[in-house]
C-alpha cells in the first residue's frame, strides 16, 4: 500500500517535472537576519545561537526531499520517507521537537551549526565531509547504481568513459564521475531531473544510490535498466549512511547514537525499513 502510494507520488512528480525547469529553492525558513540581536539573552524558538537542541527542545533538521524512499515530498507537501520517520523517532527519544527544513543536498553540510542542527539525507560518510561535520553511527548500507536506457550498450565502468553522466550535485555519484576518464558530470539538484534527462536522451547514464535507482527503475521499467555498481563490471565501493552532526558536539552525538541503538533494539528501526524501503 505504502509502496503504491510512493510510486503514485513519483508519477505525479515526474509528470510535473518538465513544467518548470528553473531551480527553485524549497527553503521554508524565514529570513534569519532579524534574529541576530540576542545578546540580551532572549531565546527565539529553535534559535541556533542558543544552548543547543537538547536544551532548546527543538532539533532543526536539514534534508533534501528528492531521494526516495529515504526522503520525498509527501501528499501534504511536507518531507516524508524513511529518514524523516527515523529522525522523528530519534527526536521523540530525545524529547525534542523535530523541525525539518528542505534544502539543496549540496548545502546541507555547510549549513550545520548555522541554519540547521543536523542533516539526514541518505548521506554517505566520507572523509571529506568529516572535515566539516561529525557523523552518527551508520544506519544503512548503500552503493551507487548505474541507470542507462534499456537499449544502451553501456555495461561496465570502462563503457562510461567519455560519457555524459547525470548525477545529483555534490553527491558521491558526482564524485565517482570525477574519476571516470573523459566523462562529464551533468549535475542536478533533483535526482528526478537527471532521470528525466536520461529518458530524453540528454545524458547517457545516471549514477545514483541503489534504493532511489530502484524506485526510478521500477517507475520506468520499460525505458531503463539498472546496474549494481558493486558488480565486478563497475567496482564501486560500499557506502554507509549516517546523520551529519555539528563537529565536536559529543553530547548530541551520544544522545543521537543512544536513541538510534534503542530504536534498533526495540524493533522500530526494522519496522521503518519494512514500511518505507521494503528490503
Ligand atoms: N548518498 C549520496 C551522498 O551522500 C547521495 C545522497 C543524496 O542524494 N541524498 O552523497
């Protein structure tokens, strides 16, 4: 039932995808410049200059709701998906209100500690990101998949050389393309736009994480085929998703990790996997 709903939602999203090609920001926060005069100690709700989410009682969470089944815009216009359910369950354990902000994937890491407290967005732990943020314990294993048109001759990493490859800007798929000889990365803020350009013939392949690739693969079964990037033909490495946290906030990291461990131990985590991911 849930899966059918997700599939329907993406049909609708895709139907509209061609209508407005402009990059619009879905950022819903108000201008924060008015909130800087807090020297007197007044506390603005969810104020990031405050004592931190555990004291303020508000956890400001950044995501990029373009990555099904981990995050997508639900029927009510709000971010939904596995990650959203997980962070809300964590928020409940911590006794804080979770406020989600939908932003571009590429700006999540840099916004931690200013606009948002933490980010959950199917985000892979990488050494580069670790220079800027800390990560929670990992919660999901992933790998990049390759989506190509059904009649494409691409069948290996070697075949990707010199090709035009659609990726989400600033993602691990994007970083993989950097290392493919003579390949060009066509960078999109929304995965669905990359997939639509594959269907239109504007890119030769799309490199994106396994589960979103499977959602799109299912959606367009007659038009595309998928390759598991972990296969010998491609040789991509396993990746691990975690919640990105402010650097050095050990108290928050411990609280989040403890909550995650409890949700795994009490079966909630597995229920969410079944509900949203299904495998
Ligand atoms: N896992 C990939 C990354 O961390 C893609 C995440 C995403 O697009 N939401 O770069």
